[in-house]
């Protein structure tokens, strides 16, 4: 009898693997998180465009309290992980200021263990990719030391998820076989933290998925659907055109053998807040249509991964956001929850009290600056008396220091030390091509004369850096004037005519010649032709 039972057990062991159901992971929905609200000027185009004010107000995303609110709002609707846009200078191993929402905010939030996270390396820098293997291994180690070591980092099969925005740049630099070898080495570099699960952002057609598999990627996903279903030449199209185009891609990819996919949905797109009339817009992105997209996507989720993504939580400039706003409340989040988790219980609307809301926000947004300039009697410099919190940076691109113990007029002045190097008027909303907004760079026509002045306490040099039409510094300066003395206020003033044909704008820069100086009441005025 014992021998018969033993034989039966062996038979059961042999047949069990063939008859067992495949492992099905629980469904998890994540959101891309845009860490773009680290300074007040970033909100200016959004405020000016209108209709997109978050329930939290014009918040600072580097505050742990803001991250706690976002975690509460997201998790009660079933969103259980973030994928932070992550910015990195591969040449210097520098983690850039955009990442403050993750590094200063989320990682210090009291509720961060309730939310898993990963990063999307936004390797979208200009120019030909010049990555080296050493730089990429250093990138992997930086990710491991900063993020992969944390227990709530998103993992698949124990390996750490890294989403790569431009996989084509790696393939262009190293080739498919070289990228495969590189990703393996990057995984080996972070083995103490579990290894690497590399996810590429690409359109999930069969040929592309095959190419990405050959290049060593573990899965494929997408970010948003800004142009899917748009006809040539269109800048605006109905949101409803997206689903008929992308649902067949999801289904074919899910049924194929090329590469696993993490399907992604988009709650909408309207980038005119960033780009004006040049922005793309999807019209009629209603909660009902978004819910229909979520239900269709749910059927294509890889059962072994159980992962779906939404792009994005809070990209208000691109008009792709789930985060609750004053205009539409939680309607998009509610539609997501009904589609993915229909049995979920009802929940209350989460919003801070007025005093809490004030503590989450930037105190002053530099919006509608044309109105300010119109009141300045021709002065083209924004915040010329340093009475507000924005518009000026040190040469190291850190916030300028304003003080109240010394002032030529008003309440405050700009304090500079020799170690700072100097201060400059700030290109507000850096990197955002918003041609219709006022900026703290003075636009110029070649050969036009301007009068420049400043009150200084101490010895200082005034100069102007020249910028091209694309907003980039041209690498050269226009001297203006210098002078002043310690202990008393002196007015420095001069006229300049800039004849550089490539210069489209200039800034206002102050360089201290003493250990400590103060600056106040600066200005730039256009001079009529022939006048001085």
C-alpha cells in the first residue's frame, strides 16, 4: 500500500506542472508623476491659461506634506505606485533639481510606505547620444544607492523597474547587441538591490517589440497619446479617436510573444498651456471616455505582471492629469476606479482646509507679468526692487538672497557676496517656449539702444549676457558699467547698443567687486532712436 501511494505521488508530481494555472499577479495601477512644480514660475503659464488649478493650490512638490496629500488622493482610488519623471546629467553624475519632488518630498513623506515608486529616466537631452559604458554603470549605481535599496521601490520578480524614455538613444549609441550587454551589466551592478527590470517606452507594434527584445529590454510601455489618431497637419483632434487606434495594438501585443507590455492609458492631452497655439490638443476628454479606455485596457493587462500605467498624475502644462482640480474634482480618478476596481467602496473627497492649503503653496506666482511691466513706466526688468520672491538667481542657479536690513527703497534689497559670483535676472519658466509671456530676459532688436541702471551699495560690475532666439545663452556678454563704494548707495547708469546679429535677448547681471554688496532698484529702458 505504501509503495502504491509513493507511485501515485510521483505521477501527481509529474502532471502537476502541466495542469497548474499560470501565475496571475494582482492588478496594480500606477501613474507617471511630473516633478515640475519645484519653483513658483513653473506655475505661471498654468495660472495664465486657466481652468487647471489643483485642489491643493499652486503647490510646492518638494514638500512632504504635498506628497502625503497626493498619496491619499491616489491610493483611495486604487492607484498604488508612482513612476517619477527623473532627470540626470550622465556626464557629471548629477541628479537635477527637477527631482526634488521625489528626493525631498516623497522620500520624506509620512505616508510614502503606502505607495511604491519607480523612475522614468528622461534621457531626452539634445544632440547625438554620447553615453559611455562607464557612465551607464555609474547611472545604475546611483539609482541603486538612492532608490533601489528602498523597500517600496517597484519590482517585478524581485528586480527593480527602470523605465527608459528614449531607448532608441541607447540603441543608436551601442547597437542592439551592445545595449543588451549593457543592460545586463547595469543589472549586475545593482544585484545587491535585486537587479534591473528595464522597461522601454515605445509604440507596441510587433516589429518594435521584437527590436526592443533583441536589445535586452524586459517590457514595453507608453507615456501618453498626444498624436495617436491625428491626421497629418492637425493640431487638434477628438479624444475619442485614440481608442480605436491603440486598442488593437494592446491586444496584438498582449497576444504575441515579442515582449511583455505594461499597457498605458491617458486621461487627455492639451499642451497649449506650455506651447500656445503650437500645442497639440485632444478635445472632449470626458470621464466617460476615459473610463471606456480604462475598461478596454484592463482586458489586455499581462496576467503575470498585473501592471497598468496612466500618463499622468499632474502634467498640467501638457493637459494630461488625474490629480483633482477645482474645475473637475475627482471625476477622472472616479472613472478610473470604476473601470479597474468596480467593487471598491465609496470614498470622501479629500481636500485641505484653507490654512493647510496655504502652507502647501508657493506664496507668489509670477503670472500676468505684462500687467506689472505696464505699471513700471517703461522699466523692462521684472521685480526690479526685489520685493517679491522670484525673478532672480545666483550664477550657480540657486535662489537669490533678498534681505530686509538694507534697502535703497521699499523693504528689501539683493545681497551678493564675492563667493556667490553674482546674480542675474531669471529666464522665467526655463525651457518652456511660451512666446506670448513676459520674461525676465529683455527682448531686443539688433542695434537698439537701452538705458541700464542700478543702485548699488559697494563696488559692483553690471553686465548683460546675450541669448539667441531659442533662449540659449550665446556664450558672450555685453559690458555695461561698474562703480560704487562701500557703505553708501551709488547709482550706476549707462546706455548700451547691442549689435550682435544672433542676439535676441539679454539679461541683467551684477557681479560684486567687494566681499559683500547690496543692489536695489534696477532697470532697463528702451531709448528712442537718436536719444541718449
